[in-house]
C-alpha cells in the first residue's frame, strides 16, 4: 500500500476509536463540561454579615420579585425581610438590583442597578437608596452611572465617582456636590485607580471616609504622560477603537498623589505625591481615629515599603514601619488597626516566611505572632476580647491550605482537619465563619462553623453534582512529589486513565502556570479544567501538573529566587518534571505535551522553544511572549526595568527563540485582551514566520484575557481537544 492510503486508513481507524470511546457510557463529553450546569459545583456566596455578628442577609428572588432577607447564623432561619419586592416599585418601573450594601447603622441600603463591568474589578452602575425607616426608595445617580458608592459613617451622605471626579450626595436634600472638577478621561482620575493599579495592586476604589465622617482621603492619578494602547472591537461597519493608558515595563507611570477633602471647609489639600524615590502608593487606610491617616509607599523596584502616618491636626508625616528586601515585596490587605487605637497587625516575610506581627501604633514591635517554615496565605482577623488571631496557612503541606487560630500567648489550634483546601469567610465579630472545602475530584462542601471550628450546619454539599459525577468513569487523581537535579522538592498532581495499567505506555499532557502568586498544583477542586483533564484521561492521556520555583506557599527563597531572571528556573524545573516522568516505564516519552494560559501560555511558549525537542505538542493561550510588552508594576517587581536588566527580559523571551520551535504548536488569543495584549501573539507569529515555523493560530474577536461568554469556552476547549487528539 502506498503512504497516502496507509495514512487515510490510520486516520479512519483513529477517528473510529475516538467516536467509539465517546459513545461509551461513563465518558465525559465537552458539552457536559462547558454547556451544561449538571457538573457545575456550587459554593456559598459570601454572607453579607450584619453588625451584630449574629445575623446575615441574602438577596433572593421570591415569588413577588427581588428581596433582601435577614437570617440567623445559629439556625439558618429567616427572621425578617429587610427589603420587599413591593418596595422596589418606582413611578416608572420595578427595579432589579445587582448588589447592595448597608449604611453603618443598617438603616439605609444602597442598591446597585444596571451594573457594567469595566476592567477586572471595576464596575459602574446606577444607585438607589432605600430608607428602612421611611420605606422610601430614591434614585441617587440622576446624572449618569457612577462607581464605588459609599455611605458616610453617619449614613446621611454618599460619595461616588463619575467621569473621573468624586461627588458627594446629601440624602436629605437630594443635592450633589463635586469634590473634584479636573477629572478627564486618559488624563486625570480622582477617587478611582488607573488600569495598572487595579490589575496589579488589586485596588479600584481610591477614596476612603474618615471614621468621624469629617473628611475624605482620595487618590489623584495624573496619567497624561502614560502612553496609550489601542483595542479594536469588531462587529460594526467600522470597527470601534478604544484607547486606554497602559504603562509598559520601563515606561512612565501615572503621577499619583494623596489628598484630603474637609467637609466643613469644603477645601482640598494634597498631603503626599509620588516622586523619584517613591513611585507607588498601593494602599491608604484610616486608623480608628479621624486624625490619623496611613498610606503605604514603595519604590519603583518594589523592594522597599514604608507605612507612613499623616496626622491631620499637625499636618505632619511620620514613617511608622519600614520593610526592605533584596528582591521584591508583595502588597497585601492584612494591615489591621485595632479598636483599642493603640495597636495594629501586619504580615511580613522578614524571617523568610510570611507571618503575622503585632505592633504598637508608633511602629514598636510587640510580638511576632506566628512562626515556622510555612506561609500565612490569608489573615482573617483578630478577636480583641479573646486575643485570638485567625488565619489560613500552608503549614500542613504546600499543596493544602488550612484554617487556624492562635492566641496572643501562642496557643494554636487547627480549625480544619480534612485533607485538601479550606477557605474561610468570617462574619463580623469572628463568631462564625463559612468554611469552603474541596479536594482533588471532590467539589465544594460549605459549612457554617463557630470560632472553635465546630460545624453548626452544612450549607452546600453539591449532592446533585456528586450524583452526576458518579455516572462517569473517571481516572484516579493523586498527589506526587519529586526531587530536581539540584535537590529541590517539587509538588504536583497526576490524573491517570480509568483503565490505567503500569504495563502499558501512555502519552502525557502537562498543565502549567508557574508564575508568581499562583499555585496550580493544589489539592482542591479545579472545576471545568479538572473535568477537561479527566475527559482526556478517559481517552488515554496521563495529565501531570507541578508547581515550579517562583510560586507561593513555600517561603521567601522559593518564591523570590526568580528575581531578575524570570523564566529561567521555572523552565529548568518543568524540564526536571519531564525527566521525572520519563523515569516511569508507563510513560511514552515521545508523546509529551504541555498547555497553559497567561503566564502558563508564556511557559508553554518558552518550553517549546528553549526546551526544544522535549515536547511533541503545546498549546499557549493568551501568552506573554516578551515581558517588554507587559505592565510596569508586575514586570518590574520581578525583573526591574528593561533599561536596567535587558538580559533578564530577552534571554527568556519566546520571541527570541522562535527559530528553535519544535513540535506541534497552537497559539490562542482574545483580540481585545486589555491585560496581555494580542501584540504578544502577533509579534511571536512574526518571529515564527520569519523562522519558517509551522503552527496553528486562533483569535477570538472582542474577547478579553478570560476568553469566555456564550459558547466561547466550549468552542475553545473543542479546538484544544482536537489539537491534542490529532497531535499528541
């Protein structure tokens, strides 16, 4: 037989086997994962806990319409309806709200209506206020949708941002007053953040009421010198162009300043602005006093961080606390000023691991509260009466997260015991918390617990999801670890085919992220990705995932060793993972593939170029292909600027190694990705074409970094599945 005929017979047989496998009972279908709710694992939305710490509220759809119901934590029973559907009727229509928040005295409710997403966190919406005493519903935003609506401490006013300016709204009179007037798109922002602060410092609300309600502290961003980036939206006769300010590595950032607005004098005052020494102001926070405002400032390298206090009555600035590091410092929201007005809580990696510290208000250290070779992943709060701290850590394993309490005297208690990942959401007063627990292959179990860890009742067990999962024949999922050539232990997980036999050989698809601040090799429920990996396992693939150096949960040295050379050690570790795989007799070492998204797309691209010849196939979704194209805050934190460290940028850029590409390769990107610009993929394509390399490319029009909406994910994962089945 000639070669073309042999190939047609082989492809026909392969197709028949694939169809036969898909037709078998117990086999997952892509539609089950991406187009059906039957395998969707539900968690419990965060409780809107009330001030008394004994009750919470939920917004619900009842027979008459939307309502806000009050429940008791202890019993889970409804005790009151705080907002009835009949109270949402206006002269024009009946409103439906997307979110809500209470005033401090809980007598008024701010309703967000017709919300629109802007970037990762930010939204704009219409605001209505419902007065529980009078039963009156009033629309606040008569002049257009606004952002970040916030009650004053006495509940009589609202502050919000519209068109880059801050406004005050007096609820009793219905009058609006502009605090700032110089806001202008792509030039001046008041009370909100620019794109890069929102993305990399995870902050978008950039103003804060003083506890006494007499003043408002706010940010002002002058982004006029920041270069613009264009996004093109298709679908109309003439595509829509949108420009926004995006500071790339080594380029100019916004000039940022902190201001105070005095409600009595109606005057603004600048108290600090960035300069050559202090490039960023990642946080502002009031103490318990309306006379002391604090802010955090750090240098452009982000390896020096200061907590600074500003006293309103004297107008003086003073440094309260200083952190320094040889590499970089991550920003957190753990700073907590205690109600006694004398102490604050801070987390730091100063002893090599992230731990909790207690300080006097002047910066004098009282005590390092936690210690050991593990990281505090989340700080939950401090019960001042019981003098007990609550936190989440990796003490048991880098692959697991558990909830703990520790007293000021040092008595520690594990509040979670089941192996896996536990996340807590504490209510006001810390009397109760919701524990959202999962492990590999086991969807969320949500329980209400008291502060001792005792389960009061189960809130969600995902019985229906588990029942549906039980109808499928799934492969064994387990954790693994191995030592690299230099003796570093790496942790990961594996999914084996359901009919796995050590006497057989199997192809491998590796899943990678590998970037700072993110773990993928964790013992938890990974939702649709886990199910897709099981889908492939059912079709004869082994799925592996390892967390390389540079990822969190294992101390400062493990996370920060990538400094100024991001991509080098990460690739070395992933290649060590391949060597570990090849030591297994059941691995077909000629059929190893890799896929990843975002930083994982970067890693995949680098592994198929710098790791040339090791992988048979790879899929890179929304990849960074040169860090010169990514934003200033994230990139420079790990690499410094390209002007200072050009080798760190260029020696680990897939673009510069396009000529080394081996194996089948697919690139995927959303055309309106505001985070990792499609420019990364386009310039990589140019380099691949120049090197005469063959590859597959798919662009999703008008999709951002998440590439989702409607049937988009089903389409994407169908495309990825076909690529794996045909090329690996």
